[in-house]
C-alpha cells in the first residue's frame, strides 16, 4: 500500500487504510487535535445525479475526524489505545461535482477524559483555483489553512463525538 507522507513520516491510521488510498486523500497538515486534508472528486465518486455521493463526502470528513482524534506519534502509554467515533452528524449544504477539489479542516472543540468533540468543515473549489495547487503547502497555524490555499465554498459541516478505547 502506498503511504501518505506527513512531514517526513506517516500516520499509523493510514498505513492500512485502503479506503483513504482509493479516495486519493492527501494530508496537508496534521497537529494535535487538527487535520487538513484534500482530495479531488472523480467520476466513480458521483451519484446518479452527477454530483458527489453523500457517502464520499461523509467518508472524507470521517477521515479528517479520525486523523484529528489520533496522534501521529503516540506518547508513551498511548500505544494501546485508539480514539474512535461514538457518534457523528453531517449537514450537506451544497453539492460538489466531478473535478472539484475538496478540502476538509478538522478541529478539536472539546476534550474531557476519554470523550471529545470535533468539527470538520468541508469545502469544494474548482480545479483551476488556488485550492488545486499540486504542491502540498505546510500549515502555519493548527486549524487554519495556509495562506496560499483558498478552500472554495463550504459544502458540508461534520460534527464528530469521539471516545478513546483500548485497541483490544
């Protein structure tokens, strides 16, 4: 499986994540409680109306949520636990279409004990716009896009509730 690079390393979640690989998800920025991802909508990601299938938008947001919830480099004592979704909601605000570049920005809003709350905004931009730049820019501030990335229009809001559990 091809590995997704993140600042010289890979996130453990992505090592065997064939769905994210198939979707062509690219990690732009990753920090504790934050992830920014990008992908381009392909023909096989569309529904019968010729727009992005809601399941593709959901899966994209879910991947950003998972990366924001789980550290790329677990601290000592964190190796035997994972953070998973305990529930999610998504609101589809606008349609997206083939060739558009999607950007997901995930941020932790609250964390108490083993529970957390995360928001993910998903944007769509035309492929000729600044969001389609082939070079992955480095984020300067967690939760904010680099200055040279304009995400386009907000198409969905994803809210995830997390729970940290034992791997076994």
